[in-house]
C-alpha cells in the first residue's frame, strides 16, 4: 500500500485534501503505525520535575511498552523497560515512589536503580555460563531531553532529539520561559480512554474549527462568569507547519490566562499579582515577547502524539493508540515552581486547567462525545469512505482552518511510506506559492 496515494489525497491544485476512513479503522494500519512511526520517532516519557530526588520513579506505558522513568542513586535520569529479565514479570508495580532496589515479586530477582542485576536468590544453582552482568534491565535505544522533557526512541540511528524537535523549540521556549524558577509538573495524572482512533484525538487537539460549536457551553460560562470574551481575538492567529510533522495553532487569547492576562473572571484581588507577573515578563524578554507569552494561546503538536496546550492553563497531553477504535490519554498540568503549593496563583491555574481541560471539565467530555460519534460514523464504510480536510487550503491560514491537521497527515503518510518527512508548507498551499524545507534534519527519520 502507498499511503500517500491510497489513503491521503493531497490535491493542492484543486485545493482538496481527503483522508480515507479506513485509516481510522484498519488493524493493519495500526500495525504499520507501530512499526514505522512509533518505533522510529521520539516519544515523550515524562518531565524531570516528576522525579526530583535520587531513587524517585514513575511507571509509564509508552506506545504499549511498559517503562520505568526514574532518577538513579547518583541523580541521573534513566528509562528502563519495566520487565524482569528473568521470566518477564512486570518489575515495578507501583505508580510512583522512591526506592534503592527494584525487586521482582515472582522470583525476587533484584536490580539497582542503574538497572544492574544485584540479587539472584539461590545463585549457586546457576552454572559457570550464567552471566549476571548481561541480565541487567534493558533500556530504549536512545533517551534524550529538552527543557526537562524526556523522550525515548527505539531507533538507535534516529537524529538527535533537538534536531527532531526542529521548529517546535521556539514554542516550547515560549512555554517554559514563562517561569522564573523553571516549570514543574503538578502532582497527579489525568488518565482516561476514548472509543476512537488515536489520530482523531490528534486532529481534535489542533482543530480550531470545532470550538464555537462543540465548546459553546464553556464560552457562555466564561461570559456569564464575568470574564467576558476578547472579541478582537476571534479569528486572529494561524495554524503553522513547523516541519517534521510538528504544527501549532497560535492565536490571541480569547479569555484570561494565569500567566499573565487578567480579566474580571479571576477576581479583583488577583489583579495586582497577575499584572506584576506581566511586568516581570516584559522586563525579562521585552514588550513583544512578553506580550506574546501573556496574551496568546498555543496548541502545539509534537509529532506523532504529544500535545502541549498553553491556553487557559498549560497541559501536557500524551495520546496512546490502544486499538483501531480505542485511544488512551494521560495529561499533566504544568506550572512555574514559584507558584507554591497552596498559593492563590497555583489554585487559579489548577481551576483553569480542571474547568476547561480536565476529563470532567467543560471541554474534554464534549470532545470525547464528538470523537466517539465520528468513530461510530465510520461504520458507514465503504458507502461513505472519505473525510474532507480541505478548509483554508487556498488562502493564508486562519486559526479555524485545517492547515495544521493536513501537516500531521502529510507527515503520517510520508513516514509510513518510508519517505521521511515532507517539506514545510509556507502560506497558502496552492501552486505558485513559496515552499521552504523544514529546518535542517528537523524530524528526519533514518532507515
């Protein structure tokens, strides 16, 4: 199968972009995605603030593979596969904690935090050929980080993480530079699953077209709570192709932000603190960059499955394929270290996070309903076989156009066809417009 031609139609001359709905329902497509995308791209594991002390660990599942994300006894951040090298039992059975030794509950083989096998009960039963040093915990081929965000890659020949991130670095810096003392993940994880294909959740996370209809209740809530709505913000901003399958919607904030855009929604008592944060951003970074941090929303996709929503609050969301019609999600709130536990500033941030982006908030249940409805509608194949993603294809993109979704699908098809990542699209996508390549090596996958 040639994915670009058979499942993705990209007709820039006519301004038509279509995706075959079997991409959302086929077990073979999912198997190809695991082999060609998830086994070869950089995948997010966690942030180092989650494991601040030597011996701290959290367990994760990254595209079906169980891992332990930890800080070893010397303070080095590591990722081990969460499986005992003896008979395969899951080694770490707690969600998080602190330890000096991981002991398998099955036969008590024990490993230190570097992954070294240190105890094999009844060691005298093993012959001379038994090599304990060769039976330490295994690790992914590559583990690298940027701004405390750790990623793994199963392909030892992959480009560096920094090269892979390419054009996303500018937007990551806009998020992380908001903090004077650095960013941290606030304790706790949101976990939920949806009866829909994982790519539907990716699309939804970078789709500005659905917000006025699907999230009308939240928009009314903000207006009725004294926050109003920034009418000047509606329709401002754009989707941007960042190269390497990465993309972002950046737009003027339509309502209040904890950093650092006050509206009556936050209450008059919060105004001096928020305005002081705004002044500090301007002092550190200048008026233009400080204003951008304070007064713009960002929905950033790092291909293939990491979304950072810097909107009413900052959410890090990892999207995990489970089955052709099932996706699992994990989400974490990101906050500046200087917003201490129990502070009004952190409470405002978490209220904003939970009210809009939490699994029980205004937005997420709306999105779940929409995506599961789409997945149910795909049962109409083959009579209705294609989805249209052509909006805004022949004009300079607006926030409610679909350039960013097309960016994802172009990379998806190209990587599955082993063609690497496509060039970045600048401006309108019709003939005669200027197209430039992505930053050098950005997102490249080597065979």
